[in-house]
């Protein structure tokens, strides 16, 4: 039962029960409890609230301190939110570079896991199946989910209707196509030498990045076998810009 209460707004229009001042049965002191806003819980590693002992059993003193702590907690939450910045062109490039690094590691793992011809053939079939089975809506859903992860991790905010977001989504679809091509190349190549560097070069050309390429002369390029369904998604997104 709450002893002293304010309603805490926790984001997304939802509210927390007014019970941030409480007294445990096995303690003579009051404790301050505050709910972490829903939009910030991931920042606090999914914690939903935190509790602090007020080190007093006097209700008047505890309520005064709790009021101050409540105000302070809201200021802290607002400051954390203000750390987010709007997604811009540089942000798009930064997110792409993080995803490119992730794709390289994933492709290398695919190569290392294919220790026999049977496993290699199975991996190639899986890549082909993924390319054929992904509908446009499913592909966009997966891309949006990945972009959302990067936005949160890097502290960016944006709207799906913004130009930058649509640009990033189109780039991700193209990047994932290049990633599948890289996987195929690695699986079919004897040693895979310089394929990651060729991938970096292709990304530089496609997305205007400045990824370091460690080979002096890159005369080859990865194939651009974009499936019709994927190309239609890219064209559609480009039209929406």
C-alpha cells in the first residue's frame, strides 16, 4: 500500500502506480522507489525501477526528501533523452559502417563453419533459399528491426518518414544483397583472399564511404546479381524520397 504518492509518467502515455515512498516490514527506514520510463529501460539494462533507502523513519522528513529525489530523477531522465541526436548524413554513414563490420564477421563465420563440401553446399542452399523466400514486406521488417537496434545503440532519433531513414533503409537492403554475394564468394573461393577488401571497396563505391582497403589495386568487383524482388524494393524506396 503506498504511503505517499505521485503519479510518475513513464513514457508512451503509460503511468506507474503512485508508490515511490514505501516502508519495508523489516526496516525502520522509508525507501524511495521510482519507475524508470519505458523508453529508457534499455539504457538501464532493462531495469524497471530502482530503490534508495532514505535512512529515516520520520514520515515528514522522508516525504520531503522523496519529493526532491523525484524531481531530480526526472531531470536525470530528461538529460539522458537529450543525449540522443537527430539522424543526419554522417549518422547514416556511421550506422552503415557498423553494419558492414558486422556483415564481414558473419560472412567469415559462414566460411569457417563450412569445413566440408557437404556443409559448404548446405550453406549455399541456405543463402539461395533466404534470397528467394524473403518477401518485400518481410525484408523491410527485418531491415527496420536492425536499424532500430543501431539507432538505440548509437543514440540517434528519427522518423521512418524522414529522408535519412528512407535512405538508410535502401542502403541496408543493398548492403544485405552485397553481403549474400560475399558469403557465396567466400564459400566458392579456395582461400577467400582479399574478398573482404573487395567487399569494402564495393561498399565505398555504393555508399560513398571511406573504409580502408588494404590492397593496392582492386580491379575486381563483386557481382551485382540483385534479385527482382529486392530491386523493386530499392526502387520503391528511392521513389518515396
